């Protein structure tokens, strides 16, 4: 493998800008998830969209409508995720970025105009439609950003770059927590409409930034636009690479290494040969991302605090959790290319299970002491830290790097769409679980985390430090968790011939010297 100095020497301002500027799209998702949890408890929102109870002389939103408001939006995300892959394959990443910006703006307008100024004037159906439209753009973001990043960065820090999306998700949630805190007592519609309207900022920034970034060289190659691919790569690489012909050599090496898999394949190829194992890993890891308690600590944390004796701090605790979560993501970005994907997930899942079990165990006490109450809050926050350390972000990374070039967008689309289905399920059942078993949800999500830990050990090979082309060799042989992982990308005669040249730009795990040419 090319040494780290060689890899980092390829970093340019345009590469950094292209990698990180569009993560404002992930801030949109983080902001929406975090803000809506607070909006559900906002007095103004409840007065406009809730039902008046003559006995209590107040408005309230029942569990059914809370579930619908939270879960139906994922229909939009499913649509966005599922169609993102084909759209990117046909039109490219940049066109999809422009499209999702327009869709997001339309959705926010529909949301804000879903109620007038008086109590009881909220049009629930319109608000749900607005959320669905916004979530179409979020689904497009999820697939578009991760596949674009994975295709333009060197292998040695691909993990850091792709995992950084969770940093922006958490940052969006932090901004949302602050906005909710600022308007927590507003009894009119100004509060929740202002919190919702902040979302206009993110799609406008995405559209602006997209104007300056190049297309993915790999996508251009899939369209047989070799000259355009070289031009795009020159914008991402140092000037000396343009002068000495390394950009041309890099594009030539990618084309030779991919040979038959350069062009995009059909949906049925997702389950053919070694692609089946890749597809299964992606969808299972996306399942664990949702099924280990994500909705519990994001969308419903404010409601949880309100229902379990922490109402006076229901908007403060989420703000603190967001800050802790931000530091946890920075830790994940540090660990992901050092410890690797597997060991980072081991740590994340183990502590997710621990804190959920602590939460559930202490919650069974009908009259907890002050120390126990504080421990419950701490466990809730530490779960979010543990989740952000790996379980939250690594599935995005695996979905972007595990599929081969011919199926990358389709596999990521399928995995993200499957993730959305489980997000819908968990968000729909969560109010009922919290109402029926209260702290017992910790036993459920903690146990799922234990299962996730076992799956990671037995079925997930390590992918750190491998170029996207080398991973074809990793999945060409059966995986044995008790054997040290090696790279077998030269697994047939054709690959051995290509590998002689590809080593010059891919980098290998051998000790031979490698020219200073790092792959996209």
C-alpha cells in the first residue's frame, strides 16, 4: 500500500472542497431529524396540529398521529434512495445534487404553509406531504454524497472522509437542538415555522457549491469520456501530477484494472457471484444502523425525557447529547483508518449494548434515587456517543466501498432504501414501545447490538487501506474471521497481468516501492 505520506501529498484544496462542501446536505438530514423531535413537543405545533381535549382544556397529539408524522416521511427517503443510484449512473453526481436542492426547497415551503396562525388550523396531511418531499432530497443526498466521496479520495483516508458525513449529521442535530431550545416556550406558530424554515439554508448551499466541483472521474470513465475524466482528475490532483502525466496514467490504470466492470451493470447482478455477499453485507449493516436504537435517541429523546420525569430538561439534555456526539464522530474519524472498520464497530456495538442495558435495568425501579436518575440520563447520552463512534456512520462507508464499480450506485441505493424501511418501522413503533414498556426498550435495542457485534465478527472482512479495485479480490475468496486478511485482487491470470501495471497507481500490500501516484 502506498505510504501515508504519498497519499496525503495528493491532497489539494479542490479535493478537500469537493469532499466536504456537499456534506451540508447531510446537515439537512441531521437538522431535520433533530428539529422534528423538538417540534413534536413544541407548544405551538401541538396547538395547531393537535386535538383539543375538553377535560384537560388543552391540545394534544396522540400516539397514532405522532407515529404517522414521524414515520411517513421515510416514504420520501425510500423513493430518494432507491432512485438515486440509477439517476447518478445516467446523469452524474452533480446533476443529482442540483435536483435534490430544488426538491428540498419545495418540501420546506409545503411544510411551513401547512398551518395558519390560529390554534387547530394545522393541515396534518399537507405537513406530512412536505416532510415526504424533503426526505426525497435526503435520500438522494445519502447515496450521492457517499458514492461521490468514495470515488475521488485516496484509499488511505477514504474512511475518514466518508465517515465525516456523521460529523455533519451530528452538527445539523446540534443546530436543531439549539433552535428548538430557543423556541421551546412559543405557543404560536412562529416557533416551529422558524425552526423548520432554517432548512432553506442547506439546499441553497448545496446548489452553490455544486457549481464549483468536478464530476467523478470514475463516472466519466463509465460513460467512455476518458478525456473529460482526465480533465476532472487534474482539478483534484496537484499541479505536478498534471505536468508529469500521472493523471493520464491514473485514468489508464483504473480502466485497465476494472476492464469488464467499467460500465454499469443491471439490478440482477446484485445477487450474482460474489456480488451477493457484498449486497448482503451492505443491507445487513444498514439494518443494524436503525435497529440498535437510533430513532430512540434522536427523534424521540425529547419526548422520552418529557414522559419519564425529566420534562424540565427535555430540551437541554438533547443539546448536551449533540455536543458529546460531535466529539464521538471526531473520534470515529480518527479510528476508522487506524483500527479499521471491524474493530471500530466492535467498540461501538459493545458499548451500545452496555448503555442500553444500564438504561433498561435502572428504569425498572419505580422510584429511582437521584443517583439512579442521573445515571439514566448519562446512559442515554453515552449510548449516543457509542453509536456515533461507529454504528452510525460506518454503514454509509461500507455501502460506498464494498460494491464493485459496476454496481456501486445500485448497491448503495438498495442498502439505503432497506435502511429506510427499518427507519420507518422503528419510528412508527417507537411511541407504542415507549408507552407500553417504557425503559424496557433498552433490553430490545441492547440485544440487537449484541447480535450486530456477532455478525460483524463472523461476516465482515476488513476493508481499510484497500483501493476500491483491490476489494474485488477481497471478495473473490471466502471470508474466514480467524485468518489474517490478505489482498487477493490478482486472483486470476487476467488480473495478474493487469496487477503488474495497476500496482503502479493502486498501491499494494507488498513492500516494494510505489511511485507517487495515488488512486481516486
